[in-house]
């Protein structure tokens, strides 16, 4: 009898152990399936993130449209070039059938100044259109310099072949809408009005003035000066047509970008009250000569100048934050998954989706608020609203306020980390990599005691 009871007890114990093993395997399989579901949900949430990224680009495109609209009524980016002297000459003889010279084919000689100095002040203005701000400027520019006598023998041109009475001086400007008053150039002791209609410049509108030259003028230094008050938007550029070029620009704008083929010789002086930049460029730094004939050269490959950047580009920062969305969602869901395992409380996939949608709404809040207020404040408001919402929901899901509060603190730390990465443009990769390594180390350390196969239930 005792033997039968012992056998029955052993059989029941064996069946109980087998049931525990099956339950453990079932729970392990459930964890695996749940992990795969969480991973799939992370991927699916990238679909609304793509729409948010498209929305950011749409708003940025709208801003560009507004800038173009304002520029079309004010004036666009300005490229200034000149002055350049043109003197026609007799190139080839035109003969009749009898061999008599009846006329001459004309061509042109182009002469660039020996020295060109540009001194100017750029006064920025902000124009408001809808919810957007557009930066325009008014530039007060002073041009001065001189032309050296030309060695005509090097050009194989005789002085008697020059049409000095048809000499002209050219001046190029991108957008004539920026001209605020009649332009005059002072040549030695005389002033000449510049009129539109020159075809010398292919990418700029041309201004031209007829000047009076005598044979004696060709052997003496010719001085010039000119005052140009011009409006423009975004960018102000110049071409270094002088053999030696000195350019000095002042502006109260505090966020300049020096662009083109030449940077200022010394680091520009940029302070809270504005900037000052100086360029010195030699003719050896460009790819066209000081004097030529019978052909054309491109002056635009050597342009240089300054661009007035917006102090805060909220769309660029929002776009950068969206790029970290997959990282943010992955870390949040992983943390949720760990809490679910440690607390031994199931969280429905729909609850994961709701948390993920709250993370997506953060970017729309950030985008909309940053169009009206400073980006940093917009980020603070959007992040605080999202953290509070998810923390309260987490406390309700796990029925513990301590878990909700701890989750909110971790989520706030993640938002702070992403904010720092957004501000660090050049070092974002370095600090981002270090931050990810630290987060991975914390995750590995925190999960080291998790019994993923539920083996502790089996004795």
C-alpha cells in the first residue's frame, strides 16, 4: 500500500514538473512574441514620422515661397561688379572689289582697374508676412580706385585705331529693383550718369556710361569713385575685378555667413553688436586678366561676399529632431518592455501604440509652437506636455505612481539629451555616439538579472 502511494506521489510530482516546464516554455515564447510585436510597432510608427518629416519640409517650402514673394517686391540677392572700361578699336579692314578700304570691322578692348576699394555698411531689416519673418537689407557702398596706363604694344593695337569717343564704363548689378537713386560715376573731375541697357554682363543687369577719353588720358592714371545705395535680400556679393581688391563691410547683423570663393583675410570680427569683415584679393587669385580683347571671360567664378542668416532656423532644428525619432521610440518602447517584465504585468500592444502616438504628437507640437515662439521654448513646452502625458498614462497602466514618476524622469532625460544633440551641430555625432553607448550600457546592466527563459520557476 505504501509502495502504491509512493508511486502515485512520484507520478504526480513528475506531472507537476512537466506542467511547470511547459508553462515556463510558454511564458518564454510569450516574451519572444511580445518582443517581436514591440519591434514591429517601432517600425510601423516610422510611417507617421515620415508624414511629420514631410510636413516640416512643406512648412519650410512655404517659408521659402514667402521669402521669394517679399524679395520680388523688395529686391533679390545682389551681385555687384565693376567698373570695367571698354574701348572699341579697328580690328580688320573692309575692302571693296577694287581693293579700296571702305570701312573697318570693330572689336573691343576691356580694361580692369589697377586698384578697387569697396567700403560699405549693410543695414538689415525684417519684413513680416503671415507668420514668417524675411530678412532684407539696404547697403550703402562706396567704390573708389584707379586705372593704370595701358601698354598698347602688348595688345598689337595702335592708338590711332582706337575709337576714344565711343569709350564706355560698365557696371553690373543683379537686380535693378534695388536701385534707390540715380547712379553717377565720378571719372577724374567729371561725373557721368549710368543708364541701363548694357549687354556686357551675361548673368547680371548692365549699367553703362559714355566717358570722354583723350590720347593723353591713356598715358595717365584715371581715378574713379561711385556711391551705390542698393536694396537686396539675403546675400550681397562682389567680383574682384581690380588687380588689387580691398573690401570692407560693416553691419549690425549678428549672424553672418561669408560665402563665395574667398573668405575674409582675417577672422571676421563678430560681436553682439554686429560684424566687420575685410577682404584683400589679388588678380593672381582669379582666372581672368586685367586687360583683353576679342573675347569674353566669366567674372562670376570669383565672386565673394556675405549672407545674412536667420538667427534661428526652427525648421532645420525640428527636422534634425525628427531624425532621432526612431531612436527615441525604440528606447521608450524598450524601457516599457523591461518594466513590463520586471513588474510581471502585461501591457497591451494598443497601449504601446498610444504611447508611440504621443511621442509622434511631440514633433507636431514642436513644429507648430516654433513657428510662433523661440525654438527652445517651443521644445520645452512640447517636451513637458509629452512627458507629463506619458508619465500619467504609465502610472495608470502599471497602477503605481512611482513607476509613472520614474518613467517620466527617464523620458525627460532623453528629451534633454536630444535637445543637446540638436544644439551641437559639429559635435553631434561624437556626443550622440557616447550617449548611445552609455544608454546601451545602462540597459545591459539593468537587464542582467532578468530570467528571459523563466527557468527560476523550474526546480
